[in-house]
C-alpha cells in the first residue's frame, strides 16, 4: 500500500507542479478584462464619466475627447447585466462620477451573453471581476482555472511562446481600443458585418420574453 501511494505521488507531483506553473503564468497575461480593471482602479477617484456597452462603444468612444475625465469600461458583447453590475460595484468608489453612459445595440434588450455563442466570456467576468451571471454553473472548472478558461489548446500555445502574448494590443489607459487606419482591417466588410450581427442575435425562444424583461429592469437599478 505504501509503495502504491509513493508511486502515485511520483506520478501526480509533476502534474501538480506543471498545472500550478501554468495557472501562475497564465494569470500574468493581461487580457481586456484584467487590463481595464487595472486601469480603472488606478483612475477611479478622478473619473467623471463612465462609458459602458458592447464592442460599438469599445471601438467607438474615446474618452480623450470628453471635456470631463472619462473611462471606457465597455467590452466585446458586454450585456446590460454586466453594465449594471460593473457600475454598481464601483460607483461608491468614484467620488467625482457625474455621468454613466450605457450604449445600446439592436440586440441589447433581447439577448444575454449566456445564451449566445460568446457565453465563454461569462467566465472571464466571474474570474476577473468577481461578477457571476445567475445561471452560470457553480462547479464549472472554467470559473476557477485559467488553464481551462483559456482552453488547454490556447494555453499550450501561450506556453510555446513563453507566455509572451499581447492580448491588449491597441488598448489605451482610458479603456478605449483604437484601430489605426494605417493598417487596413480586412475583417471589416458589409458581408462580415451581417454575419456578425446574425451570430450575435440568437436569443433562446423560450427565454426571449424573460430576457427582455430582465434586461429592461437592469438600467433602472442605476438610478
């Protein structure tokens, strides 16, 4: 029995060390959630205008052009649920805050991230913002492990690159993400825009009415 335990320990120990190393190294990679959180916390006491919303706001609203100190806390596919929770969890720490701008897209009132193709983003809010959507599985390993959050395949690619991975290219300290016109973005076209719109708008039929009511109830919590 003792020999079996020792052999098991010899087998498991390298796996535990490798898993711990991966978790630590992946945790040092900045992504859009960790970077915006870090920038927000540094500027929190001076922010007067807070911008939230999905990708239209992320790439379209630059607080540098505001007369007041602003910060863009929007993110790709961010829903009203997260707009509301992010604001409520920080508003008391922002003494100079005067305005909260929440942008709306045509799909904002009828969908939840959890029901769409980008439901994986829910786990980023859970890990990095400590905000969990109510229907998120409490025992899903993606809530606790960065190896499974990034997926084992991508994690191994990051390992091959020595974890020298830039996931926040183009991000500014005010939360805005700039796209330079010097480098044409081949991903932008009418056909791809329509494809992206169809992909984003996939509400679950049985939940659609409930989702609409839930989403319209989120912004009033900020008043």
